[in-house]
C-alpha cells in the first residue's frame, strides 16, 4: 500500500511518519503531485494558520487536486479545518468547502486558548475510524480555532463549548486532535484509517 503524508512544511510530519511505522506500515513525506496521485491513502497535516497552509498547497499545485480527489484522505488538526468553508483566523480565508461550516476562534470564556492537552472524544454512533477505541477516550489537542458540530460530525469534544472533533464526508476524514501524539489510541485510529 502506498501511503503519503503531504509535505505542508509543518513540524508534525515526521511524528506522523513514525506513528505509521510503529503500526507496521511505511510512508513517504512529499509534495510531489505525481506521488500523491498514485497513493492509496493520504494524510493532510497542518499546524499554524489556514492562510499559510492554503498558500503552500496552492504553490505546489495541490489545492485543486485535493479538492477533487477520490482517494481516502485524513486531515489532522488544521488539515481537518481545511474541509470547512472559510477560516476567520487572521483575514477571512477560503477553504476547501467540503463542509459548509466556517472555522472560528475558541472563546476565552471559561477556558484557556489555545486548547492544549488531553481531552475526551465522544461519538454518538460507532464509526470505523473509532474501531477498537472506547467511547469517551482522551486524545491530545493543540488548537485555537474550531469547527461547529455539523451533519458530518462523527465525534464531539468540549472546551468552553462543544465543537466538532472529527468528521467524515465521502472519502474525506478529519480529526481536530493529534492521533500521532495520542499514544496507542491514536495509533489505533491511524491504523483504522489505513485499513479502510
């Protein structure tokens, strides 16, 4: 199986690669559209601002490809947020618009921003992304912006408010948390994605 991690220039690329290796698979980090087009599974990681990630993907001629691909793709953190319509981080930024929700800043009321650390992930209905993972398991988060709960939400978490912590729409999947930093349960989620 060909597994690629899109080289978005962010720091969590090799921790994802290491997590994939620990569960018995090999992957490559690349921004080559040729290599990405022939991949069986694609990871879209991101840390930083939506505008910087969109710029990087556009410069590498990947943005329109990602929007149209039929390959299974897992967005992590900012990579998940890219599935929304707009981001209000800095100047309003147009995203992939797979989900018609916009990305907004977490409120400072009753919580710290950014949201850093372990938090519970709750799913109402079982989904194969959470196969062999108990409901209300804790995953590691690091983010200041969020997506509202929507029809494509498969899990929710709470930090000052309820927010969407994972989504699934067609061949696009996204997690707001960092499975590569979430120990065994995070590796199980990555394994589930790879074994779709």
